[in-house]
C-alpha cells in the first residue's frame, strides 16, 4: 500500500512539473531585465514607423535571446513608448491584447501577423501600466523557438500594430 501511495505521489509531482514546463525552470535560472524603448512616428506614406533601442534587439524590434548574455536566462521584458513618439499613442489596456505572440511558422498567411492573443506558457506575467506607456512580460526563454510578436497600440480610436520577430534561447 505504501509503495502505491509513493508511486501516486511521484506521478503527481511529475505531472505538476510538466504542466508548467514553459516557465518552471526558473528558480535555478538567472533572470535578466531587458528594457526596450519603442519610438513610433508617422512615415511619409501616412503609416507608422517603429524604432527600437534595447540590448539583444535590432532597430526593427527583432530580438535574439539566444545570444550570449541572454541565452540561459529568463528575460523580464519591458517595452516603453519613447519620448518623441506620436502624441496620444498607448498600448492597448488589456495586457494580453497589447502583445500577440505566435511561433513564426504559425503566422496568419494573409497578414504575416499573429492572429490572436498568446496561448501558452513560455510568456507570462503580462501587464500594462495605468498610463498605457509601458508593457511588461516575462519570457522563460528556454525553447529555442522563433516567434513573431505583434505590439498593439491604440491611437485616436484606431489600432496600430508592429510585428517583429523574436528568437528564444535553446532548451536547457
């Protein structure tokens, strides 16, 4: 009887660990913070241009957390609308609607964008500041997957989207 109880306990522990695999490597893993300033400006064709300034990011917002210094860390990401951006622009107030994330291989074939809010466990702790100027989230950064993410902004009753890519570091 004791052996059966012990086996059930071990099985339950294993299932619990699997259920949260995406971000449970954590307690032993180091965390880093990456702050990204996003400048949003009107371009000459009447659309919007985006420029990013952050470690591990290129100017177009593509990040690569597989690089040394990030590759074996959980990443706390902060996107902040930079000074000099179009007046009135804000992140969408619902944090899961402020950034949509999908594996790049699964982007909408018609738009090249994520087709809905993120579903999974690799990214978590989504929040938007009360003033709409800052979006934060955590990336477990341990699956080696190339993602496409869509930052989603409100401006004058309309929606503005930018869709860069993000490479996660390898699985432990």
